[in-house]
C-alpha cells in the first residue's frame, strides 16, 4: 500500500544534519518523489535515485554503499521514482518515469529486472506521476494525465502486459501527483487521489466515480498528498504552490485546518507522526509543522536550493531519520534525530 497512517511516538522530533548521501543526484523541478527510501521485504534499507548522467542507483542506507547502477534506463533523465509493495508476490517494486517522453518502467528490486516498459503512457503533456494499485487478483499501474494543449486524456490503468485495463476521468486538467488509499475502516475500499492544478480530487476506484473535490479560494498547484489517521478520523494533508498546508476530513471534504507555511511553493510532505509533519519549501528550508496547533515549530537549514522530496526511514543505528533532496546541484541529505542519543 502506498499511503500509510502514522502511529508512532507523537513527540516533536529534534533533527540535525548527518551529511550528504550522494554527489551526482538529479531532481526535476515541481515534482515530488524524486527519490525513494524504503525498507524492503527482506529488511534491507535502500535509497533509489537518479543521476545527472542518467543512471538509476540503488544505495544501501545501512552500509552507505552503492549496490547497483543501471546506466541509461531511460532515453532522457529520470524525473520520478517511487517504491511500492506487490502484495500478491511479496516483493518490492520501483516505478521510474522520464516525464519529457512519457516513458514509465517498473522494476523488481530483488534482481533489478524491468518487468514493464510503457514508452508513451501519455499522448499529450508530461507524465508527472504514477502509482501501483493492489487488487485482489493482480497489481496494476495507474498513470496521471497531464494535458497542456487542450486535449482531453483519461487517467489510465495498465496491467503488467502494458495493456490498458480501464480509464478513469476525462478532463483537460493537469495532474501533478497520483496515489491510492486503502480505507481499512471499510474493508480496504480503494480510493484514487490526484493533485491537480487547482484542487485535490478523490475517486471511488471500483465505480470510476468522483468522490470529492478538496479546494478553497487560495488553492494553487498541488504537489504532494498524504493520509493521516487521528483519533479514528481519516484526514488528507496536502501542500500547494501558494504556500499553504491544508488538512481535510477525507470522507466529508471539510477543511479542518489551513496553515500558512511560506509565501512561495511548498513541495513534499513527510508525516513524522500523527501530530507533526515536515514540509519541503522552495527556499532552502525544511519546516517542522505542529499539525495539532497549526504552527511552525522549527526550521532545518542545510540545503542550498529549493527542496522537493522528503521521506522518513527507520535506521538500525540512528532510529527515525529524514532523507531530503534539493534541486540541481543540491544533493540528497540525511538528518538524524538527536533525541535518540
């Protein structure tokens, strides 16, 4: 499952910069999930990222060494990398996307075999995001639509043979982020989440119907979406280009809180626990937000450019850590929690 509730210790984290993990990593402007950091089904701890020379790298976060480098997996640079579990086969999968030529590939992490290659997942615009969905019988790939020339194009659901299983939604809007939610309170009912130009949308996946729109009069481009469960309430947390972090009641679409983070873009979100989140900002800062009080408590300084993606990992030596990536020459960094020492 790609989105999970956060149920660990609710205290405020106190992080310091551990150092840079890379020296040639690549990130693309305006996108979340520029890298993946995850624990595998075999208890390895991996960082997967792309380089400026167009390689795909798998990096061991325990021993701090490169495991494998795949050179030129796409014709042009990789812009989006995401990790998912294949629940049917109990294996780790990586999606890599080259948005400029709309090429998507799916990899198995255990042997780095490419098991799916979709050369033209979109007919127009850019392919900004994709996700894996676990159904009862199989897994499928869902791709965002990104229509910048006025054409109407649907969100597509692909099987592992690269064939379209079904379409969802037809519009000329631009989707920056797409993901799935499995509602445990309703027998793992599946919802599809999209971050669009002016609002967030959720869809009932089985019915192919729009479930809710989440928007207000200051909604900009939406780059990242997370789901948090607090006191049995399912909430949707999202960032936008107007500098706001919003928290919605997922099932009613009621706006519960709206927090001004910055005057410019905010990108990736990392839910540290049910009370705190880190937010990646355009101007060199990672901000710690108290979700309960609706205030910014701390700034993390150390990046030299805008920050796009931030992820939490559980490290065997350092405990809960934050991994972050900036733009252009700013490399992937690791932050450790000094409360653990």
